[in-house]
C-alpha cells in the first residue's frame, strides 16, 4: 500500500481487508553521552514512524553497532536497557536483533506494527485549506552539538528537554484519530522544512509556514547565536531550495537556521481541516501532549514553501 514513492515514514503491506502490516527501521549515533538516554531517544525515534502512519507497534528488533574493544560492555547494557524500556512503554515486544562491531556506537530499532487498511496515514494526503499542527518543539540538533562542544551544560538538556525528546508520539496519534487527519509525518533529520516539503510534494500544493508559531526548544536560538550549528543544516537547506522557497517575514540568519535544524525523535506534523485545528490542539493539550501548535497551512498554489 505504501512504498518508497513519496519518501514516507514506513512501508505498509496489506495482509487482509481488515489488517495491514507497517514496517520501519531507523538507527542513530549517540545524541548525548548518557547511554540510557541514548537508548530511550533512539527507540522513541524509531517507533515514531509507526505512529506517523496511523499504526500500532507490535514487535521490535534491536539494531546495534558497538565498539566492543573501546567501550565497556556496561555502556551497551544501558543503551539496550533504555531501548527496552521505551519499547515496553509503547506496548510492544522486543523480540531480538542484530549486533556488529563498529568504530562508533549506533543504535535503533526495526519496528513492525499493524493498522487497518482504511486507517493508513501518509505524508501525501494534505488538501488546500488544511492546517498543520506540530506536537513537539524544534531545535534539538543544535542543542546536542552544543552540549558536545561545551557551549551548553548537559544539565540544561537533561531536566526538561530530554524527557520530551524521549517521549513517544502515541498519545498525539491516539488523540488525533478523533479528527479528520488527511496526512501525517514525524519531524526528524530533514528538519521542519524538509518534512513540510515532503508534505507539499506529496499533495502537489504549497505550504505557508508561520515562523512565530513554531515551538522552539529553550537555548536553541541562543546556541545558533553563539556560533553552534549541525552538519545537516546546509544539506537540508539545499534540499528545500531545489523547489519554490520564499521568506516573507523578517528573520535573522540564525533564526533561519532553526528551519533546517535536524531533529531526533521529533513531533508529529498533523494535517487537518482548518475548522478542526483548534479542537485538535485543545484535545492534544487535554491528553497531556506538552506542545501542540498550528504552524502553517496548505494553500492552492504550486509545490513550495513560504515562510510568513
């Protein structure tokens, strides 16, 4: 039902009239040095692809690369413990995996889930008049790099930001199911604009983004102002600028960088009729989703992005 054609978050294969299988795989390098947080964030990041397709995760397989000759095996134990705990929290089963020796730790999951065929969500169904609702802040990429370079103390990340990054997107998707969701994706490595571009390309219409409405993690803009960045910003910008792209509001160069900041375990971006956006945001907040913001809308114009 869903393959590689629209660069969607997972594959969907129809098993019967009442059931389809959702398959995804993702792994990352350590965003932070703490192995337990690494495991949790990587697992939440992988499982999110199932939610973004409207599915329910059932089983997960560990995907592990680890420098066993350089790092203590206790580090690997804590990474896997973090991943296991997040899989259990998602109501799925960790059923195995594969490990290889590598120069740098990498961890993630191959996740399998189910969805009713008529309930499948993709990134390609948006319609003119839809609003886009985001369920987590942006800016995690620069924060991770700032901790590594010493510009930001780890404690400033650990207290309020890491728990949100490691949180699952299950509540957001369960809540959104009560509304008319036309499309969905989760915000990850291509940054907010890269994934909005995929929505634009998928539906064939333009998107207007309200910069002032974008939720931004604490310290993110500050770190860009201090000269921090990521290795993905330039590539994400190039990808977006291959298509129609216009900034109509006054932004500093550092504010622009937030638009291309690569996310790890980002929020869902839900495309719903504008008449339902306020109700969806209210329902998300009532359900305990920390952030729910209307950040843009789909317009009957050619593919591309306008920042307003």
